[in-house]
């Protein structure tokens, strides 16, 4: 046989053997029923194997007990929640009950999030309970919720920052001293899916500038607005002294402006210009201007006051710009959060609105520099999700609200710390209870089937065969061998036979 022909035969034989091995291996993955049919087709003389019990294929589409994208969580016992017994549960209960007012008033389909409408049940219970002592408030949470340790996938802890409501000096009119405008939302600002007069537009997603009836272009960024693109349109609510004051009011999302005549205007977030928030503190760290361990809001203010030109350039690195609306609140009332109710200093937090439902209780535990910059003040407090922010992203990420004024600003400005997060999940969504109703995998195939279709690779980290029980022993075969190539045989040259000369027919 010629060498080329032998190579073709060898390749055809090898391919046949590989296909046979692949068929055998794939038969094992088809399940017990497919393996039984394959077994019977090749062993007609053997008795019939018992059929696998019927079941639904694929598994029933039961919802998972709790599903939060990008999160890992672990059910806990109340005794395992560090610091739980040391908190003021009555203060947390009052804050939670305030969140229940809009929850109890909700109608229509629940939000497509992990907790959905599950807070409705504990809120209905809280509506009828006028609690006045801490012990009963603690019992309320323990009877209606289950603790769940939560963090971002692959990370052990969550992360907290702080925010507050600035109290600023301002003027109702522009002067030489007060010349930084605070703008309300422009009429040509447009967000798809919302009416232009909607209250509190979202703080994420694209925002457009409407030109005429149909043309949409991205809205002006911070530099363009500071350079006067929307000036002179009657959008000014008030005037401030310093553009840094406006920047931090926009970062906090609310402000109180006090005028010389003793009057006050309260401002809340209303809309933004569509550009993502860029933290100016991170830029100063990256440029080596302020060390990471020394970073605080006060340090940023001091640097901006010392370098006005650098401050202008730094502000414009954050292209996001916030527009405000006036709210009818007295000086004694706290700022209104995104849930639509006044916040509670020391109990309200801002969370990622795309993952969490307003009203969700979070127990946050760790150490924070509250008493001083270098202090490690124990912090174990039940907080209620009532607000959101464009920089608050992730399942265990919170902005702690500390109230209004300079003292609150000093404390909140130095918070950037990892903390333990425990989310309180309503008992109706207890993952331990609901997880027990999920279907279990198929039973292991019988020993006969396992021997007929052995695994191609032995399981790792298995004890020796003599230490395994009989039920755990599974026949294991090596990979399907390739056929041995035929030996190369040199062809034997036969002697050439002499050719006889034949005479041609003569014409």
C-alpha cells in the first residue's frame, strides 16, 4: 500500500475510535434514562433495567429565595449579629415606621428587586404598634425579619461614606460678593420616559437638551454651565459666595441657604445634567496632592481655597451638575430623601436604588472616626434606607446621613471606611426557609451504569479506594486510547521481467 493510502487509513481509524469514545462519554452526560436505552441496545440478552422515576424536565422554574446581583450573603442567627443588643432599637423603629407610610400607600406592581413588596407585611404590623420602649422595638425586628450578612461578591465587608445638609450664606440677588448662581432645572432639559415637569428626575442615565420639537443633544456639562450657557434665563434660585460651596451642596444633594434678612430657603435635588459623577478627592489622591489616609472634605476645601485656579480646573473634572428645587421645610425639619420623607440624622442612609427598596433596614457595624479624625468609635446601628445617590453603587454600599450644619459636615467628610453589613430580610423571604423548597439534583446513577460509562478523569482529593465505602466506589477508566499505528514496512522491489520485442505488422 502506498504511504499516502496508509496515512488515510490511519486517520480514518483514529477518527472512528475517537468518535466512539466521544459517544460513550456523551451518553453518560445524557442521564440515567438515556444510558439505560443505550445499554439495552447493545445488550439484548440482559434483563430489563428498572426505569428512572418520572420527573419534570428541566427542573421546575421556582424563583430563587433571594437574588441580588453582584452580592454574596449568609443567613445569621440574631446571636451572631455583633453589637445587635447594644443599639437603640426604638430610634430605629421610629425611622422604619416613617418609611412605612409611603410603603403602605403603594399600589400597583412591586418593584422588580430582591425584596420587592415584602416590606408590606412588617409595615402593616408596625402601623398598629405604638411602641415606647426599646425591648419591644427589638422584639419587633426579631419577630418580623431575618438577619442576612451581605457584601459585594468576593469582598468580606461593605463600604460607608457620610453626607449632611450644608448651611450656607447667600443672597436673593446677585452682588459683587454673592455671584455664584444656584440654578433650578432648565425647561429644555429632557429625560426619556419622564415628563419635563416631573418631580425629582433620576440621577442616572442619559439627559438631553431639547432643541425645537424633536432634536435631542447631550446637555451642557459643568464647564459650559459655569461659563454661562444657561445664565440670564431666570433660573437662579439664589446666589452664593464661593463655587466650592455650590460644589459641595451638589455633592450632598440638599442645602439650606440663609439670607441677610434672616430668611432661609431649603433646597433639594431635582435633576442632573447626565454626566457621571467624578470624585474630586480621588483626583487629588491620584495627583499626589493629598495622601489617601489624610483625605477628607475639609482637606479638599482648604486646598481649593489656597489654589483658586487649580480649584476651577478640578471642579470641571467632575462634569456632573445638579439642579435644585425649593422645598417647603422649616429650619427644624431635616432634608427630604429620595423616598419622599424627611431624613433622620444618624438613622437614614442612602443606598443603591437599582438594587434595594426604600425602607429596608441595614445593621451596620464597625469602627468610625466620629469623635475625632483618628478616633475609632464603635458603631453598631440599625439604619433605614431612605435615600440614594449617583456615587452609591453596590449591594453593601451606604451613605450615612448625619444631619445639617458644620459639625455634621466635619464628621461625614472624614468617613471612607469598610464596615460589616447585615440586611434585615422580611420573614416571608427568609432564604433558609424558602431554600428548603428548591428541588434537589438527580440521584447518582446506579453502580452498573457508572461502570458501563466510567468517568474519564478521577475525582481530585479523593481518599484511597480502601478507605472509601462501597457506595462511593466508581469505576474509573483512563482516556480512550488511540489505535497503534501500523509499522512502516519498506516495499520489496520485485525483479523486472524481460520485455520481448514484438515485430510490427508491416503495412
